[in-house]
C-alpha cells in the first residue's frame, strides 16, 4: 500500500530540505526523496566545501605574506590532500546536520530515484526495488549539474567539473579554466593561491559578466596582479585530452589563435537542470527553451499539485534563492499567501580573492531600464579598518534613482564584502532610500563604513575622500 503524505519533496538540497522543514512546521505530513546525499550539491559538493577549500587557500596566502604583518613564517607548504580532507569533513558535518533536522521535524526520508508516475503519485526506486508514494502536493527540487563541453566530456582525470576540482587526485601545475562565472573564478582563485599557473578563458568581453562593469575591471586587474592569465572575448577553437595533459587552441580577442599545453582543465560554462527521468513530459509540466521549469510567483507549475523550486527553475541559480523559494512554496501549500520573491532583492556572492558581492541593478542595467541614476563609489584605501587589515584593495558602489532616492543596486569588491552585502539587501527589501542609509550610524572602525561613504558619495557628501 502506498504511503500517503500532504507534501513530498523530490531533492534535498538547500531548496528541498528547507521546503520540507517549513512544511512540517506548518503541520503538513511531509516526506523527502533523495537519490544521493541529504543536503544536495550545495552542502556536499558545492557552496560549503568550496568555501572550506578557499579558506585554506586564504590562510596559505596570509602565511606566504606574513612579513607584511611584521611576522615570520618559514618553509611554508601546502598539502592538497589534507586541504581536501578538511573540506570533506566540513561537508560530512553539515550532511549529518540535515539528517538531524529531518528527524527533529519528523520528516520521512526515502532514499532512491524519484519519478512522477501520475497525479499525486511519486515512485522511488532503490537497489532495484520500487515503492510508490502519494501526496496532495509534490515539490520538485532536483537542482542542476555542470554543463559539459560538447566535444570533451569531463572524465575526472584531466577534464574537471567543479565536483572533480573539489577532490583532485593531484595538484594541477598549469590549469585552464573555461568560464569566468562564480564557479570558474572561485576555483581559479583557489588553485592560483595554492600555486598553480592559472589561465581563465571567457567568451564575453569581461570576466564575471553578470556583475557591474567596474567590479569586473577591478577583479581582472587584481587577478592579473596575482599572476593569473585572463583572456576575455576569447574562444576555445580546439581542445584535446591526452595522457599527460590537455592541448587547447584558443583564439584571443584580436583574432589570433595559439596552442598551449595544460595539465588540467576546469569546465565552468553553466548548468543543466536535472529534469531527465523524473516524469516531467508524461505529467505535461511546462518548461522554457532551455529546459528549466516554468512557475508562477508562488512556485507552482502549470500542473495542479506540482510545484518547483531552485536550480530546476528560472535564474538566479543560487542556494539562498532556492531556500527562500522553499519557504514560499510550503506557505503557499498551507494557504498562508506568502509574498512572491523579487529577483532584484536576491544578493549574489563570489568567494574569490578579492571577494565580490552585489544586489539589485548594475549601473548599466539601471540606465537600460530608463532610470536617471546617482552613483557613489568609495575605495577601501580610504577606510581605516581595511588599511589596518592589510586589505585596502576594493570599493563599494551604490546606484540610486535620482528622482526618488530608491536604492537600485549595490556592488562591492574586497575583503569581507560577502558578509556586508546583506546590509544593502535588507535596505532594498525595506524599500529604503538614500535618506535612511545616510542617517544610519555605522560602527567604527569597520569596513562597512565604506557602505555609508558610498551612499554619501552618490550625493556629493563623502567625508573621507
């Protein structure tokens, strides 16, 4: 006899497990189906373990520059196996944490491959055995996977996706990174700090192309200063996988082609939604041209009783966006009439060195949308805390509607900006204007004072530049 629930969540990533927890909190009988690891890609192979790797690289960087702080450190070296071991330990701890949360909230966990098999029905197959579950509501949260190069699929040896790059069998000596989005740049930053010779190839005219143009330009300059090779408006013409390395022919922005050898390549050219073999076509669920599921503002698909959240739906493809959608969908199912998510209020963070964080419209996007803007920038070199930390490279940039004072966007690059961006995110959610931000008292000495100064600068009132 099929087990019956109010809500079944397919996928236990940061969207799925949050949807399950919130559903249970609202008194709904809830189950979650997972084929691999509770916590999904984010906790096990994405957001969290990569930050553990990057933290090790950051410490290694500081050790190598100890003399800058009046300290001495000799015979500095890195053990890539030990670094990876620490990262995997962090992932394991969080996986166990999600397991505990499922028990705490009395959520039934079904391990196996889930598939829609009829209205309100989901089959779960594990080790050749299949069980059928039923529910009034099914939430699809199956996430996405890395996109392969069409002529060079990842093999885990020389050709890596983010997953292979997280558990390398060996340290690359000369690394090619294809794609300069958050994943590509984070791994480029990690391996560069760990001592690899890194080249980044980006087909667009600037790296991290979704960010503000000033941020892109500053990051490119910083990475080149660190020894990285950055190629924009570049194309991979030919790439071959050999026994001892990768041979790549790259056309640069001037149209000149050159061939070079690399020990490894990381492919970071986007994601593909995990939609295969879960019964979407049979259920008649609508998708866009790229294969991502279409949903309404409460995450409902075109099929009654079927909802979708996270990386299987429209961008931005971010863990925190998925988690918030998990809350929205649970509350919608429970009849709580939640607020729809505003994509303009979703922050984005990239944990390279220096860090990047942003929320809202870039200066260019704001102008494209027809706004007359006021823009303020404040460099970290004018911030006492940044100088004291030895992290004076960076800036904060704010974009306002010149007519109303509405905060349209904020863009930051430098130390700890991934922590500070939430201040602007709260401001945008509260529909703040420049007046409230100007009247806010920022603690001294903190790097966050650059946020205040940036707002002041937009209106010709900056105090420290």
